[in-house]
C-alpha cells in the first residue's frame, strides 16, 4: 500500500540558515498526527514543503505516488487539503459557499458532487447559516472555519493544518475535532501543527516533535503528553487532563476528557 505521505531525508535552509535537517517519517491513511515543537523548530517550513510551496534542498516528499519536487501545488491540490495559520489569506470569493466550492470545482469534481461536499463541510463546521454571507463579514473564528471547510470539501488523501484551533472557543474546537475525526474515518491522513495540546489530546493520536529542524521524537501522542519532563524539554506544557491523569495514577493514563472522567468515576466508586 502506498503511504499517504512519505518524507525521506529532507533538508531545507533559508539562505545559509538550516530550517530542516534530515527529517523523515511516513503517514498512512486514517492517521491523525500532531506536529509539535517550539516556535522556530521548522514546523511551518515542513508544511510548505509538504504542500509543494517549497522544494526540499535534499531528500524527497511523496504525497501518495506524487513527488512534490515534480508535481507542484496545483497538481498536489488533488491529494492535499491545507489550512494555513492565517486562514484569511485563503478566502477570496463573494460568499462562504462559493469559497468552499472553489477547490472541488478547480480539480474537476462534477457539479452535483461538489454541491454535496460543500453542504457536508458547511454543516460539519456549523457554517450553513452563514453560507451566503461574504467571508469578510464574518468574525475571525468563523473565517477560520470557512477556510477549513474549503480544505475538507476537497476530500483530500492528506489534510495539513497549521494551528487549526487558534482563536476558537470550546464549541468551535469541538466542531473542528468532530470534522477531523470524520475526515480520518473516510481515509484521510491528518497532519496538524498545534500548540493546543488539549485539543490534540482529543483529536489526534500520534506526535512528531521537531527540535531545531530535526525530528526529535515520533511516538504515540498520549505517551508524549503524560511525560511532563520530556514535554517541557521541548518547550511544551502538558494539558491539565494529562497532568491530572498522571497525578491520580489513572489506569492506562488516559488523556481524553471522556476517558479521564471514566477513570475518575471508577476510582471514586472503588
């Protein structure tokens, strides 16, 4: 089976300053992966390489069977959906609905299928009531959701997101988490840059940690979030529920809210 994403021995530098050094990993269909690390670790650079916006100086990146050094962003758009940290830059149509529909139309999805994808993405992210509004008439959090809806409507094999929950309230984060879970269940691989480790605990399952441009750790996310000393060594702070799980020595050391609550309830009954 061809991997959804294969990064092999990738190097990249800005001028003479290394940004990525010998980075390699593989994502398979349905995986939900958090890309972690302190600011300047190389996360956003890696995202640009994966989406074909930058070519690796050395090494290779394959999305499915497409080599990003050859395919370029336009061809990769058939396989990769992305949302950048400043999502406003991705919105340009007169209505939210038209914006979400742009990607599927651009890659040749038939009209009826495009309409179905758009409606599904709008509903999943709670945007159906504002679908005919101009994107820039919406508050910033809804604009972020609109940009994500556009990526979801592509139904990509790989979805790459940069800080998908920044500026969102609890309800919006829940919508994003549910949408991403549905996307993964339909077979997409997810790679999300995030500093929101509480959200990561709920929505993602594997952690890749970059440190000074190198891949310092590749491990199950729950194991990473419950190793406070190691996490702080990367400049990251464990979410409260992970710390509670460790402090209470809950069986299995869960990090998701429902599982932590179940563990606490069992402890209280005992």
